């Protein structure tokens, strides 16, 4: 008989269900969704096991076998986690896809992963049906009827689509876990594909199990209540919130999606003591107008991946929180800066069992304060490994010479603390200086008429090789009363001249990925120096 292993998701929840069947381990809150007019969706360990088993039976009925793949396109619903559990039970591999994904990109990911079916929200159903016409191997679709948003397609109008609610309403006999072991794949997470077609990173069950270690590294306490609005289709939400909650009995709280305006209300309502941030989110939260009760919240620690150094101290003081900075990527590599140990702005030092260096083009280690690529490998002498789905050449390139090549440019200080500088190929050099975008974003975020900002570069009007002009994409609090002159004046007061934006690009929103990473390419596509929404500083 197979021994159960807590590194396997299906085993983990079954063991916890036997220990604490009625423990309300996951809450999917509705305050940020509809003002709390409908009850929160709560799941106990026992409910996760029951629903995961019913979904596993539904996969089996549809002919899904160990190793078969299906897509999971859903916002943060409890059914997302239950479908993950179903994949772990059956040995199938789920492919989490941002439910906003459309057109050719969606069709490519479904085709590249070899998905036989899709579990999705009704708001993604139109795009899934369209993609199915280009992917005849897509045999089945099961949809959650959420009714959330104008994009939701009623199932009555979708031929050949089964209701997820009906699947969950049918009792099913208990299924045995079909995995051979924790090294069997659980999911394929695709990279953002900013420089080409997205690549699918194959995650074994054991890696999700290892995510629970993030909670231990971060110092989660038994009475902590983690919160996230990041998408479960992204590794951060799984690693920082979901896995530690399930493994450590931490009563995690999830929003459908990130909400900067309701963030603190949700934390107060649910007693959340920690939440997760990615770089662009910190600036967006900091851009919100200050309130007298900003520091009146139960949060003690923010799990940050990319807190801009320029706002780090001000953010912590304004909201009275600790900042635990960490670094990682979907392919691997882990470092962290424990509260009060490393310098502000540093993402820390490598985690247990990992060696990290900043390397130049010849793989020589860069001295302190000299920029190079951030690379890592195991300390036991083995080579770093990454498995891109059906792309061995990309896997080999990513781990050339035994090092995991992050594609991030950074440096160390004299104490060996690591700092992220910019994404490879993404630095902004203006008039000979590399622009520290965090300082620019801080200066603009503090302007009361700005509610979100993102800095990027465009080809310099001067035509100088390697030079870029600085663009500040801005979401104003009130577009009808927005004054570019006020923003330029604030920049002149706070920044050195080369950091002052050449252009202000006023937009309704900054397009972002599921991990709240600004999507520069869409802003670039909409940018023109002569556009009505683009402003330059008056002489």
C-alpha cells in the first residue's frame, strides 16, 4: 500500500481533514467583491477533500488519466483549489492560465501544453470556446457559473459546456491517489512571454509541498492569518499564502483579485496579519491618498518581492508594518532579507541549500557594487535544473554551465547582500545615467492627483545609442482635473534632472499580468509623443 506523503497536495489535505475536519482553513472574501452583500465562501479541510474527490471523479469520467493535462482558468475561487486537489488525486497535470488571457496567446498555451480539457470561470468562457475552434484536441469544458462581470457567458448559451456546480453536487466514491510519488508533475506554469512565446515550467508535486517552507522562512506564527489578492495562477499566491495556510493551519484569506482600495478594509475585517506584495503593487498602494487610520490595521508583516527602496521606509512607517523582502522566480532561485537584518533595498541572501552569485558575461563573479546577472545553483555541487515543457533547448540555455540564469541584473554590497537593479535588456539609461525608477515612481506616487504610476523607457528622441527617454504612465484620480504641470513640478523638486520624465502618459489603468506586473508592451503600443494623452514639460 502506498504511503501518504505531505509533499503531495492530495495527501496533505486528507491528513489535515482527519485531524481537523471542520477547521475553516480557507476564506474567499466578498467584501472587496460586492461590499459583503453575499456571504464569504469558506472551506474546511473536510470540504476540500470532498469537493476535490468529486472533481477527481469528474476528470476520470472524462477519460483523464495520470499525466494528462488540462487548463485551469479561474479567478481566486475555492473551486480553483479544489481542482488543484483533483489533479493531485488523479495524477493529472493542471495548467493554470490567467483568466484574462485571450486570442492567439491562449490558443498557443492550450496547444503547447497539450490540454485535453478546460476548467474555467464563465467570464473566460467566450475566449475558451474561441480557442477550442483552433484546438480540436480540446475535448471538454467545465465552467463555473459566477455571474461576475459583463464578460460572463451564461452556460445556457454555451453548447457542450458542463456546469462545475453540477459536478460538485454529485457524490462520488473515494478515489485512491494515482501518483507514483511526489516527483510526478502537478502543474505547468507558463512564463509571461515578454520576449517571445511563453514557456511552461513543469512543477512536480513536491515543489508545491516545498512551498510550505516559505511560511517557516517568513516566520509565520500559529495565530497568523495570511492574505493575498494575487492570482492563484501565479506561483506567488501558491507559495506565500495557499501552501503555508494548508500545511500550517493558518486560515488563509483570498480576494478574487488584487484591490488596493479595499486592501486594508479586508485585512481589518478578517484580522489578516500578513499579506503578499509584488513591486508594482507597493507603489500602487503607496499612491493611495493618506488616511488617518492607515496605521490602524492588524497587519504586522508584509511579504514583499520587489519593494522599491525609495518607498520602503515610508511604506513601513505609514502603515506600521514590517517588510520581509524576498526574491524568487517560477523557474527557481530563492533569497530573503529577514526583518531588521539586511539593508533596505536588498532582497537578501540565498536560501538554505542554494548558492547565489552575480556573474559577468564570462561567468566570473562580479565584485561588490558591479552589476551582472543574478545566478544560482545548489550548494551540494549538482547543477541547477529547470524543465520547460517540451522545450529542452530552452531548459539547457536557462541552466548553462550548471547555473540558473535569472535574466535579472543586480549587484551585491560589501556585506554580500544582493540587490535587484533591472531586468536584463530593460534598464533605462537617460543622458548617460541609469535611471532608478523607484525614485521616480515615489515622487509621482506622492502627488495627490495620481492613483497609480509605472515608469518605462522609449527610444530617445536624440537618437543616441543605448539611450531612452523616460515615460511615466499615470492613472489620475480625476482625469478631468488632472494637471501635468503639477506632476512635473513635483518631479523637479524631488529628483535630479536626468530622472525627470520626458513624457507623462495618462491612462485609465496600467495593464498588468496575473502577478500584478505592469505590461510595458501595451503601454508602448499606445504611446506616441504626439498623442492627446501624452504630455511634455512646458519650457
